[in-house]
């Protein structure tokens, strides 16, 4: 406030109080308004816009004025220097307001300073057109996600909260509820906009609404029992397949955890490995997966574990929920079909439950080993993935029940196994 008061004093001292000729019209933002009544000099440093306008109108122009609420709440600060000898004050003021996105209009001898309407607000006054599109291949959520940055207004699914694909439903939530703010899935896209926007949208939709692609996945999962002398199961598989099939091992001297097969089929690999008893088939599914979706293979069991505790109303007895968690050998495949290749992300997991010894003893502990690989494959290509090992230590005791425990016979057995996954992808 002290800065503003000092500024007013400086400006007031700079204003020439002598009588001037009658004012002549000057243009300000396209509107004819009276010229400044007296010359002045200003030197503002880091002053808010509303304070600058109050000083100029109150001490120099001395014309009735109105500042719009959005002008008064503008928090931007400005610095400038002006001398009456360098030009007309109103012309300078008009250019100054224009750079800030404001305008001054004279009505009945009063200057009204307001913010300029935004382009979207100007287009809102134009005549609207409505177009309806029913997708052929893609869903409405996918198209709306791509179109939203180009057409921020006018799409039927432009809601406040964007939900992931799995969370979207096709039901109609009650108007005004929280669920009504979340994007919902639909089978029809409706857009309202100007004629230019509708024309642009109709050109874009056929280019976006194209088949996403699918792949047929043939897979064989092996559990291979190995010892320290035999090395890893991956090396063992390479020794068995190297003399029978064409392999692509990559750069020389690099031991990969994946190998490609060229000009072979998965049946040939299955035939070559089935003769060795150490290779046990645990799953051999055939899947068909859309591009961008996830396929899941699970060989194991679902174990009940304790979940959340809820307390019903009325101080009733607490209710303990039970959840079922999968364990065993789990594979997840997520392909992305492109024009010249297929990108696939493979997640391999081995998990089992053991007795909990820390904290919550009533619920088992899940032991998990997981590895994720991302590879690029060609149509019809086959790949062997390895590197996920599982080791078990088994201790057993036996003896007569009437003899002391230290006389029991104890045996310790170590076993190690590795999971190998053979994948072949074919574009559909």
C-alpha cells in the first residue's frame, strides 16, 4: 500500500495541471474514446496490473472507468516507463492492454476495462454441427483418448475423471453423482462443434478406426530338473537343440537368456525335447490375444489368505474376509502388433506359500520369483526364454516314537529346477 501511495504522489507531481485545449478523439482497442487530458510521465517497477490502471485513470486520464472483476484479480506484475513526449497516452494504453489480453471500451463516457474473450468463447457463439459415429474396429474410449487433445470440447466422453480401460462400464450412472464424472464406455461417439471441426473429425476417424491386429500364440512351458554338474536348463536345451534346429544366438561370446529359432516350428522343438526325461511339460496352451491386451497362463493353485476385517453397523461381530491368491507357475503375455514386427512383453513368475513366522501367523507368506522380458519378433518366429530358477531344500526326520529325538535319522535333499518357455507368434 505504501508503494502504491508513493507511486500516486510521483505521478501526481508529473501531471501538468495547466489548462489544455479540448480533447480530441483517439482510438483504443477499436473504440473511439476521448484523448488524455494532460501529459504525464510514469515509471512503474513490479506493480500489479489493476494498480497501474487505477493510477493512470485516476491521475492522468481522469476519465470515469470500470475494472472488471477478472482484471482486479489479475496477479501479474508489470514494469514500464512512459513519457508524454513519446506519443499519445491512450494509444500507449491500448497497446499495453492488448499485450495483456485486455481491452478498454468507452460507453457513455465511461471506460470499461475487461479481459478479451478467448478463442474458444468466440467459437462458442458460432453455429454448431453434430455428427454421430459408430466405430467398426476400435472402442469409443480408445478413439476419444486420441481425439481429446485435438478436440478438447464437444466429445461425449469428455468428463472430469479418465478411467483405465478395465474400469470403464457401459451403464448410465445417476446424474450428479461421483460416478457420473468418470468416463464410461459406449458404442457410439457423438461430437458437437463447428463445421470446420466436424469436417476435420470425419477425415481423422477412418484413419484411427482400423483393426488393431491379433496374434495366435502357441506356447510350451517346461520344468527342467538340473544339477550343478549339468549347468543351467537353458544351456542343456541349447545342447539338445543345437544339432537339430537352426538357432540364432546373437553376438558371439554373449550368453543370452533367450534364443530365436529360424525356419522351425514349435512341434519340432517339442519333439526334440520330449526325448529327454529331465524336460517335463507343465503347460502347452494355444492363445489368441488382441494387440495391447494381456493373456495369462497359470499352472498352480489358489490359496485362501486372510483379507480385511470389517465391522458391521450396530456393533456386531467383526467379519474377516478371505481372499484367494494364485501361486505356482504364472505367465503373462502382452503383444503389440505393428506393421513390420510384433513387440511382446513376457512376465514369468514362480510362487509358493510357506508358513508365516513373523507377524500374522494365521496367514501364509507368498514367496515369489519373477522376471519380465520384452522382445521384438517377426510373424511366425519362435523364441525360447529361460533364466527363472526354483530351488527347494527338503529336510526329513524318521525314527521310533519311543526313542529320544536325537536318535532320529535326518536326511537333507536339495533340488533345483528351471522354467523354460517356448513361444511362437503368428499374426492373424
